[in-house]
């Protein structure tokens, strides 16, 4: 934000609208999200159209941001374009025809970091499956995986020394996703337990397996594990494995991660072959995760 107009906008929010430091900071962070999106689109903010803002809103919804959070972000966006119009920086306000997402189209709940910690703390580590379940929750949250992607995760998909896992997403698309150090630790501890299991032929490469059957876990089993742990943690809202995916996206966005990067990590964009992805995008994605995912922030403090 080197353009002088942004300094003038902050002065406008502070002096004319009387915003507190916290509100001013929130508006600035929300504006950053839009500006990053427009930069990726190759558009200057002065040339923003209503259609581009609608795409921005759709993208927020696509990565799992709640309608309440989107409404808050749009409040900052509307304020900025109103300011530009008042300052004659733009001829028309693109927000005039912009509709906010309907509150009725409610997305799954997003867990707080504290709730995720309480779910992990509720795992009974005296049980054989305790370490496995810790690794499951940490991997779901650390990598933003779909439940099908978690169930299909292979030992050969893990590059833990490099801090990445390879994910087989929808339409047989592959992507590399950075994994938090906390999840790496839990996986390595799980592998010690896993080595004691009599794994059936055909499941030797599966990361998460059943103690009794020696086969990969089903989607239903993962749903059951999450449900039991949430009840044990005293969380009464509706939580599914997908909730961790939405929480992953929301916490990264709120932490300041680039929206396009989040989309890539969730597998919502076509990013080419894994080979290209590894060499072109790997370092940038890893930096986004290291700087903005709560698990990495915690490990660095």
C-alpha cells in the first residue's frame, strides 16, 4: 500500500469516521484481501468492476468463509470504494450494485483455534487408537483436506522432511500441500504405533488404518471419530471432517494469507501437473503456511 491514497483513506477512517485502532486495523486487513485478489487478476483498484467484486465474494465462499465474515469484509470494501468516489478517484462506485451473500445460505461452522485444541486434548491417549486420532485431526486441520483425501492418503505421498504431502483430489488432480510441524510430529508418533499393526495386503501404503481390520479407514469412520471427539470436548455445534477444512481456510485468510494461495492449497484451481507445482509454487505456498497458519505461529513463539 505505497499509493498515497491508502494513507489518505486511513486518515479518513480515523478522523472523519472516528474509528478505533482495532477497527482501523480490521478494515485495512480486509482491504488487503481484496487488493491481493485484484493484483492476481491483473486489475488496478481504480478499474474494479461489480463483476470482479462478485467474483471476489464467490471466491471467499468457495474457500469456506462464513457469510458473517464475508459481510464484515464487504463492509470494509464498500467503505473504501465510497471513499474513492467521494475523492473523485473513480467515476462510479462498483459496490452500488453489489449484493452481500444471503444469511440463509449458511456454510458449515468454523471452529476456533481454542476449540480445535480442546478436541485434540479430549483424545484418550491411553487407547490404542489415541495417537492415530491425534494425527488425523492435526492432518485435517494442518492441510485442509477433504475426508476422501485423508482416507486416500498414502505413505508414498508424504514428504515430511521437506514439509509437504501429495494430495489426490477431485478429478484425479494432484497437488502438494505444506504440512505444519505439529502434524508431522503426530504422524511420526503414529507410524510407531502403525508398525505394530498386522496390515492386510493392498493397504501397506495407506497412512491411516484400523487396528482391528488392518485396512484403511472409511469416510464413515472418520466422521464417527470427529463426532465422538467433539462430544468429549463439549462442543455441541455440528462438526464434520469438512469443518476442519473450512477452519483451515478461514484461519489462514484471517491471518493474512493470499486468497489465491488458499484456493490452490484447497485444490479449487487447476494448477497443472505435480511436477510443475513442485518447482514453481512450492516455496511460495510453504511461506504462506509458515507465516499464516496458527499451528506454525504457535511453534515459532
